[in-house]
C-alpha cells in the first residue's frame, strides 16, 4: 500500500534524525553538568573570598582605630609641648626684686648641680 510505504519511509527518516538529536542532547547535558560543577566551585570560592574579605575589613577597621588613637595621642603631646613652650618662654625672663633673671639658663645651670635622691 502506498500510504504504508510513505509512512515507513518517513518513519525511517525521523528515526535517522533522532540519533543526532540524542547525541546533541547528551553533549549538551554533559556541558551543562560541567557548567553546574564549575558554578558550584565558583560559588564556594565566592563564599571563601567573602569570608576572607570580611576578616581583612575587620582587621583594617581595627588598625584604623589604633591609628586614630595614636594620632590623638600625638595631638595631645603636641598640645602639651606648645603649653610647656609657652610657659617656658613666659618664665624665661622675670624681674625679681628689681633684677632681671634668665630663669631658663639658671635652671640649666642648677640642673647639673642638683642631685636627685
């Protein structure tokens, strides 16, 4: 019967085209599995990098605080130095009983003579 022959020919053509499609499907599935595996590894690396970044950020923030504390101490000491210098300059020359004394050089001279017990 001609219809049966035509259907048989068509069926064979479809079956023949099915094999390359199945091979392409298998190749695509293999590639998909590789991509999923790679994606999972990259996600894990992202987590590890995020944890590493968090630790680094925490350490940097602590170092920033430490540095700010040091800078505050430096400012405090510098202010004290300015204050001492002003007091030193004010005390340098004083009139005592009508005489002018250079207290700075007097203090330097006495410093060598006074023994600390």
